C-alpha cells in the first residue's frame, strides 16, 4: 500500500515495496538487433515452399520484402511489390509494358555518369534514410540539376526550401518535382501524370519507378537479380 501524496515519493515507495531481484512489469531491458539478410540467404532454394526446377508452391513470396532489401529479387518482383497499392489502370498498363521491355535491359541508372554521381553523392550519407536515397537518386540523374542542388545537401538533409533552380530542362524539372514528392511527401506529380506517355518520357518513367522502389525498400531495390523460382 502506498501512503504518500507526492508523485516522487509514490515512485520511491513502489520501488521499496517491489519484490527483490525482479524487474517490474514494463521495466525490463530490451535489446534490439537489426538483422540484415544477404542475397545468398534469400536464395529461393532455401525456402520451404521451393520444390526445385524453378518452381514455387505459393502464389506470393512470403519473404519478398527481405529479398528486395537484400537485392535478391527480380525487377518484376520489385515493381509488383512497390506498386501493389496503385490501382490506376493506365499506370498499371504502362508499368507492365515497362517491365516487359526492360527484361533484356536492366537500367538501374540513366547512364554511367548518373551511377558515378550517385555513388559519390551518397558516400557520406545515411543509406538507411530511404527518402533521402530516393531523392538523391533522381537528382543525380540530371547533371545540370545536381551541380546546382548538391550544395543544398547538408548533414543527411536536402534543403529544398532554399534551392531555386536556374535554366532547368523539362526532364530536370520533372526529376526535381518527383524528388520533392518522395522526400517531402508533396504531390507535384500524380499517378495519372506518370501514366501519361507524352508527359513522362520512358526513361524518366523508369527512373521514377526505381526511385519509388528505393523509397520503400532501400538501395537493394535497384540491385535486380534473375528470378530463382517461377510461380
């Protein structure tokens, strides 16, 4: 029984009347360990649903998120999981066409200059910040845009509010708007815009889809692998 009126004294009395050597409810020590899967660990051959000869007995991979994060999923799997909640018919048609046409060409970056700029840009940044990584991925895709905005990337933050683009190209402006949307949660570019083939060019569409996957799953989302199991 607690007799004190003061909150501080009540806390002291609860401690004094507690059972010795037993942690009170809710007062234990929690040890958190964030285990990271590797691509090898996520090989379908180790899955209990895998039946050999590239066959899987389930309609949806139960480890799809782990496989994407580890860079062990195919482009089709990554895009299907990333865009799972988007039901716009026009967008779905364009996405399916993009996946089919990209089977032979795995375009993870716009070009080699984009890849090198991105790798250098994130070298000292927090790669666990998926919003930041997705925005940097898009911003480095346009050399002129990146040369301007790179000075506004400070301490794992992009100071969009202080940045004013100069002589921006159409593609550069599109990339900037999408980067803002993924980083800040704004809505400059809509799903209907992405579905419009005249408004968003095919290469821009591919880059934006990759950035959306990075925003959700991290950099492993653009490390595509050949599928090891077929549904």
